[in-house]
C-alpha cells in the first residue's frame, strides 16, 4: 500500500521533510536555551539590585578585574562633585521629550566616579547646568553600578580631545580627560523631584519572546509532520498513479 514511498521522488521528499523538521526542532531548542539564559540573567540582576548597598571602593576591591559582576549592584560612595567638568550624553528621551543625561564627576579618595545624575531638556544646551547643580561639598550618595558602554560596530566615533557631549559613557575613551577614572560609572539613586530628573531603575521581569518563538518553531515541526503524513495517506488511498 505504501510501496510508492520507495520511489526516488518520494524518498527525496521524505528526506527533505525530515531535514526541515529537524531544523525546526533545533531552532526551537535554541530559543528555549536563550529563554533560560535570559531568565537566569534576570534573576541574577534582580538579586544584585535587591541587595543592600555596599561601599563602592570595597566592592571594587573585592571584585578585582571582574567588574562585570557588579553591574546593577547598589553602592554608596563619598566624595565631592565637580560640576565644572560635567559632560552630557546626547539623544536621551524622558516621557517623550528629547534631552541629555548629565554626567558629573565625583572626586573620591580612590579615584573619579562618573555619576549619571539624570535627565535634563534640550534647553540646557551645554554643561554645567545652573538649574540642576549637584550638592556642594563632601557628600555621600547611593548609586547603581553600571558598566562602560562600548561603541556599536557602526556607531559614531567620538572626536579627539576633551569632550563636553558624548554618545555614550565609554570609560576607556573618557580616561583621556579624567584622572584615575574608576572602571565603572554610577546611576544616581535619588528622590529629588527636580532637575536632573532621576532615571528609572531597570526592571528585570521580562524574559523576552524566546519561549513564544520556541513554541512557534515546534508548531512548524508538527505542521510539517502532519502535512507529510496527510499527503502520504491521501496518496495511498488513490487508485492508479501514486506519484506526488
């Protein structure tokens, strides 16, 4: 009844269908792995964010060269803000409004920490911002530790020399104009309702679309198998020619 499956054209069709199903399943497995990776990353980052703040210099000393492990940890740091050396990060949006992020160096006993104090509107034009000064004198602030931002492959290249406006907080590039720059920067944690407007604390409860993508690939595999099986059954019941 199914001897027609041994014909070359049917064998080729079966091989092709099998290959397609295997590819769909592998793609589904890959998306499941990505889902698990994102879920674990979110758990780690959420745990870091929920941990009690630790003094930044002690945190950096404990981490050594592995500063990546400090991302999204909360830290306390003491020092003096230097508003005259502020820089802006361009193309930042708050509630649909374009503006800048204000980056103010905090001079500490162990080096300079660049602190993102928040968002200001385009009207600020250039740093420093008289309407949004940092506190004067010796202060203790809480920051969320963030990592240096690298230029995308086709991103804009910063010009040489001291910068007042940048595209990203690239610590390697900014070492040219700040002494003893720390290997991380800080996002200020504050309840001040004025300018600069505090940046939102990231949420790590979104695992992305990978699980849905995995289910789609598995569904495609089932459809391919079901379609092939249906075609084989209908052909087997046909009288006469059995070529597909």
